């Protein structure tokens, strides 16, 4: 497969997941601000900007600044509007290998952005989640399970790991508000399955354990990292060798092991630090994948990530 095509499919997966998860993260943040009057809006928005890697912004941090930078403003590289535009550009580069249905779903989503940026926040978040689910479902139904598919899955899995880490960091930073973790579970689409798994017992530590370690829940960190490892193993054409020659596979495998086999209490004690470290691992794995598989280009830069 051409390096250009592989890279475009990888970034379609990343941008698709990023748009979806940014909408989920903003949904959680807005619900916390609305439902808990004791929440300090200024510090809460500052924490979210720090989690999303936004260091410079004009004006006072508040919910409207947050929505502008992370949802509506197409000139802000971290916004949903900008991410959807970048996804369409990546799809244009891989147009010859995408089915008409996938291209149509991505293009229609991009064309709908100007209209939804005038919607109320909750309506926009729901629209983004529906459209990204449609694109993901169309890709799942129409893409052959060849190398291109695994580059796409690899991109989605790494981005999901990164963004779930940001969600967990945001929930942990909210402190004992009592609503941050349930809202995070709802944002991930896992609240009902969590209740079934833990027989209706709701605690912050149980919610964190579910989103960190549950192997059957597709948005948990362990599940996302496992999926990324599986995709890298399918892409490895060197055959069986001792050790790991793939740097990205080594980084992701070590990160998964450290999360999966450490006592939960150790992770919870320093959750924001652990999640920031995982974001750094995702950034390093992305660089390793780019170095091994893709031509070096500047236009696919995740400007919102934590600096190495």
C-alpha cells in the first residue's frame, strides 16, 4: 500500500475518533458546570484547556471560550469543526480506496458543520456523535480487511486511548462532586453496561476501574490499547522474531501492561499524572508509526497533544 494512502487512512481514523470524543468530553464538562453549582467555572475550564493541550487563548476561560475553542471555531486546530475539516482532507487523499458510501458520509458531515455550529451545545454534541457513528458503521460495513483497514483501526484505537485518558483526567480533576464519574460513563456510552457489570453499585473507584480495565468495554483503556496492538501485529510483515522490533508496539504494549497489572489504588492516587503519561505514550507511538510507515509530512500534526 502507498505510504500516502496508509497515512490518510490512519488519520481518518484518528480524526473520526477525535471529533466523537471531543464532543463527549465537552458534554461531560457542560453537564458538570450546569448540574453542580459549587463547581468553579474558571478553574474547571482552565483544567480542561490544560488537559486538551491549549496553552494560549484570548479572554477569560469560561464555558463560552471553551465551546468556541473546542467546538465551533474552525480556525482553532483543537475544535470539532476543524477536526471534521481535516478528516475530509484526509479522505480526499485516500479517495481511490474509500467506498462511495464512506466518502459520502464524511463529505456530508463536513458540509453540515456550518449549520450545526449555530445549534445549542447539546444539540451539536448529539449531531457529532450521530454522524461519527454513521461514518464508523459505514466503514465497518464496506472496507475490506486489508492493510488499509488496519491502519484505520490503528488510528482510531490510538486516538481513543488518548481521548479516554483525557476524559479520565477531567473526571479525576473534578474531585468528589458526585456527578463527574457518572457523566463520564454516560459520555462514553457505558453507563448501563457499567451498572450491569457492578450490579447497580455506583462508586467513583468502580467507574474508574471500568473505564481503565474492562476488557469487554470497547472504550476502556485496556481494550483500546489491545486493539491498537492487534492492528500493529497485523501490519508487521517481518515475521516472527525475538522481542519487539516495532517501537510503537513496544510502547503501547508496555503502557497496557502497566495499567492492566498494577493495583488499581496506585493508579487512582495519581490519576491525572498517569493519564498525562499515557498521552505522552500515544504521542511517542504516533511518531514511531509515522517514522516506520509514512512519508514525513507536516500537515498531520495533533497540535492539542501534550508536548514531549
